[in-house]
C-alpha cells in the first residue's frame, strides 16, 4: 500500500509538470521525489512516466492514474470529514433560542447535565427555530410558549419578566406598574440582540422611536449617561442596580414569559437527565 504522502506528491508533480517545480513546492529534494515516483510506479506495476536523459513526463496511463488519484484523495478527504463531523455531532448539543436570557440558562443546565458535551448555540426567530428543530439543525430549542404538537417533547426552563427602566424624574417613575400603551410614543433605547422581544416591543409600541444599539458595551454607557427609558429584565434588575433609575413592571401579560426547552419526541431519551433536573 502506497503512503498517502506519495499520492499527494504524485498529484503535485502532475499539476506542476516538472519534478524540479514539484520538489520546490513540496519543500523536498528532487532525488527524494524521484524515489517516491519510482515507488508509486512499482506499486501500479505499469509505466506511468516517459523518461529521457534530461526529463520525465506522464504517459497516457500516468495521466489516467493522476486523474483517478485526484478523485480518490477527494473522496478520502470527504470520508474523513464526514466521519469526524458525525463524531462531533454526537458529542455536540446544538441549541437555538428565541431570547438571550433563557439561552444562557439552558447552556448552564446542559453543562451540568452533560459535562463532556460541546455546545453550539444561536439566537433565531421562532419560525427559524421550528425549521431548525425539524431538519435537525438543532437538537433543542427554546420558545416563549409550549408547543401544541405531539411531535415534540418539552419542559419549562425558566421565566422572564420585562420592565421599564425609567429615570427617577420620569413622569411615570413612581407608578407601581405601566401598560405598554402608556409608554407608546416615547423614545426608547433598545439593545438590538434581544431575540423575539425585539419584534414584540416594536409591534406593541408602533408610535415610539427606538434608538437601536447593537454593541452591548455602548448600550451600557448610554444607559449610564442618558435619560432615555429602556427595557430591562429580571436578570438586569438584579445584576445591574442603578441608583438613577427605577424598574416599573409592565402590566401586559405578553411581557411575562415562561420559556420552554423543546426537542423532537424521538429524542426525548437523549435529554432525560436535563429534563429531570427541573
């Protein structure tokens, strides 16, 4: 059996046309390459090269051999990729979420339940999450409601409530709660990467102007140095106390969400440990 490195050398020779150029490209001596070609020709047991005193070139059989070796190496590399990718997928849990907060919680729980697993994750729209679960892009997804479909298994993951974070001098700063319609029309500072919340707040506040900020660090700086109302969640309320702002609960039910982790029914056994932790 010929070593794969000799086949690679053979193809380099085929593409460059001369042993000298091939040896330079391969960073080996021409004599070493010559010995490799002799060994390969011996393995095929047919003439692959035409030799003269000062040159060596491919016979028609050699050209056919080169084309077949190119195809073989391509198939070999594809095989390696597919096997390695299969193994990676068997050790990687792919998840998609409709919002960042439950995604963080799910990653934490998966790390506890399956400490040896790798995790890939991303934020997507709800329709993209369903599509991804159905075509096996994701093994788990997170939605802000439980699915009404017997093809899925699900378990509640966590809750999230949205608040208005208002400057203390805002006219509603002393209210115990606010309806979303009462703030409609005000300028709102909004972090862009908040998943499904982004579409919801824009739908419920059609008369407001949203000052979008994709950079979280800049977003934090704007919160600290402006009087523009923003949205906050339970996580922000507990982790980022702000003496110059107050959290006002939103009364509308749409802004109080139960998140569910969802998998295909056929994959339920794969996540029994995770589900049992709840």
